[in-house]
């Protein structure tokens, strides 16, 4: 069994490969040859009066591999600049995190790898957003807006420029120094003009693709800024406000949209213990303020798999506002990208070998 640390994942994973294996896994799912379980969270009160312990898992299987992603977080939801509220997390102390992917063979059940999820997590989310752009962008799209300047913003830009010939990028972050550093780093890395903006509206105005990559649990842009023909690629649904959601003409989500999205937004995938007072620490416990309640009745809701199989176009007109909900089959992302990471690390002789017998026993489970 192989232990794969983040520095190994960073060496072996390339965004184009991450996009390809996810797209192939989704095609397998559409054809009934792959399966995924949506994320399920368990919340338990912790020692902090303003926080909760959260355990999150998601699972998927395709191409002879199964993966479960597990994470242990202390969650808090502090107020941030400009009226926003963010979601912060750590394990043991701020700055350290515990996220692991365990990979198994579905051919004989062998435990194959234990992988730190940091780099792989960022890559798989960015890659999925890139797939959404690939199928739903307007043909003349070349202007990208990135709201956020962290790790996800980097992988979103990486993925989107992989699938679309972007010519201009504007970015905004409330921490100006981070925004400037992001712009300089990305300009050098991709050979693109990446311009830091002083106001989010200046970044959004006139863009073809709007990518929100923040940790905010409140809307990060004004719905009035959404223009005809835009494609929206968010990191989490909290970043969208009701006014922006009301502008969406065509929406796609991986997995069963009509059945899965409603349960997801109403919190049915979370199990929470604690007193009513403790539960009140968790924003949106009942998700009654879901922005997706603002979807117009005439908004076209399609399953991503239908686009993948060629049964549905990504958009029906150049002026449609399209939206790709980047959730639903996260478990499948971990099985496909986890298998890719394992195969590449194994071929390169990287990672740390752990005795497989440590993970086996002779007592029937």
C-alpha cells in the first residue's frame, strides 16, 4: 500500500489529465458503469462555543477503483470584510488540516493507497469546473473573471484555460495583496494578462465566464452584474445570491438534478447532533434561505450526463446565462483522480510504501 503526500501529488498531477479522467468517469456513470455517493456530513458540538466538529465523507467507484474521501474539521463561520461571512476550518489548530483519500481495487479488494487530499482536492474541483466550461461556454468566450485568490482560484484558472483559449483575466479579492500576488503568479505561469481589480464589479463587468472561488457563505457579487451570455462557474452555492440565480437560463448539475439538488440544499445529507442552541451555530442549518429557490420556472434544468452523451447542447443560444453546479458526484472525482495519482506515483517510484498486511486481518468483519 502506498502513502502519497501532497508534494507527490503536486509532482504527478497535470490539469489536462485530471479533466480527462473525470470526464471519462462521468461518461462511465452515464452509461451505468460507475457509481458515486454524494457527500454526507456529521456535525457534533466541539469545545469551541462558536464552532462545530464536522466529519465529511464521499465515495465513488469507476474503472476498477473505489475511493472514499474523509475529512475531520473544526468549523467556524466568522464575519469577514464588506459584510461577508466565511467558512473557516482546521484540525487540532488553525493552519493544519486532516483530509485523506483511501483507494481500493474493486477487482480483488486490495487497499492500494492512502492519499493526502490537499492538492488532489483543489485539482479535482478545478478540473470539474473546467468540464462545465467546456460544455456550456459561449463560442466566442475569451474574457474570464476570477473572484478569489486562493488555491481553488489557481486550479479554476488552470482548468478553464485548458479547455478554452482565454485571452484576458480579471481578478478580485478583498485582500488586495493576495489579489496582486495571484495576478502576478498566474500571468507568469500561463502567459496571460491577469489584472487585479480594486472592486468586484470592475472584475465582473463584461466578462464571458464568471468563476467564484471563495470561502464565503454569503453572495460575493450583485445579481444585477450578471449579463446575457455569461457562464457562471461557482465553487459553492453560497456565493450566489437570489438575484443572480434568477438570471440563470440554463442550469446543469452532475447527478440526478431534480432529486439530488433539493435534498442537498435542504441539508438532508447532513446529520447533526447537539442542543437547539448549539445547532444554531451552523449557518443555514435548515437551508431555508437557499438561493436556488429563486430559479425561474422557465429555467432549463438538465443533467450533465445528457450533455456528455450528446443528447443535450450546453446552451441553446448565445445570450443564455448558463450555470454549472460543481457538486453531486464528488466521490467519482476522487476515485478517478485518486486512481490517476496512484498510477503516476507508482510509475515514478514516488510515495511511501506501507505494509499492506497492516490493513488486513484474519477475523471476519
